[in-house]
């Protein structure tokens, strides 16, 4: 059982380049999330999805786009990367249900550096 | 969204209990209290969650104040492996999990 898998794990971009981070989960989870974590900081929510074909903005959505075309995949896109987007990106998922069912499952993270 | 306040850092001796506090004075009646922890160079992992009653599991205990404006995560016997950043989070029907900066726990051998 792979859980939540993020691809790629490391990437270096030049300013202005575009890229897509892929998050895949094999737990049939309904909800998926993208976070970023800057050095020494907590996680900040970028976008999230409550089901296939749906997405919503989190705390820091600017400069990012997302898509959830398939239930198991949640893609995070950077159309024109900026040095301020240098960060570690975490994907998470959880099952359908109310807040009482709680548990988020996280991937191992994707470290992105924008030069 | 209701916010939480946690101390930036705490220290504990190995094999002693640790009480990690969290204040959430603006909590609403439907907010659940969740705790996650993040070990070095890893993604966060679930620890425990609750609504009103105290909760226990194999990792920790969660003590929730009667007015629900604060809670405490209790690690009964801290080990070196428990050194991590601990996040207290409130959730509601929006399904957003806002993490904040957490408490960095240092465990001394």
C-alpha cells in the first residue's frame, strides 16, 4: 500500500519556467490538499479538493493552479515560477466524512528550488 | 477560521511526561481539535483528535478543557523519537486544515 506519492521529489527551476507536481493516492480518498512549507515555518494551505472535478483556494493560492481530473490524482501547477515559490510542497489526502473522521495522510514532500 | 495559539518551543527530559498546550479561544461548537506532528525531514503525521471528551490512543492523550477554549496533548513518556514539531489544528465543515507554526519539542537524553 503506497499511500500518498508525490512526483518529483526534487526539482530545480529557473525563474519563469513552468512545472507540475503530481500527487497520487491509492486509498480512494475523497479529499486532497496541497501545502507549502518554507524553512523553519509551518505548513500553509495552497489549494484543496473535496472531490473529483472540484477545487478550492486555501490560504496562499496565488501563483498556483490545480486540477483534480481523476479521484486519485491532484496536480499542482506553477505557470511561471518565481524565487518566492522555493519551498517544500506536501500533498495530503483524507477519506470522505465529517471532521470527526479526521486523519490526513501526507506524502513525503517535493523540494522545489527556483533560481 | 478559528485560530490556535501554541508556544514556539518546549523541552522535556526523556521518559518524562510532556504536556503540550494549545489555546483556541474562538473555537466554534462544530470545530474538532486535531493534533499532528512532523518529524525532521518528513511530512506531518496524525496524532489524535477530539471534540469535547478527553481521548486516548496508543500515541498520546488529548485533554480538552470544559469550555473547549484550550486543549493539551499529553505524551506519557517522551522518547528521543518524539522530538518533532507538534501542530494543534481546528477543523469544521469546510474541511480546511490550517496548520499554523506549531510547537517544536526537544527531548533531552
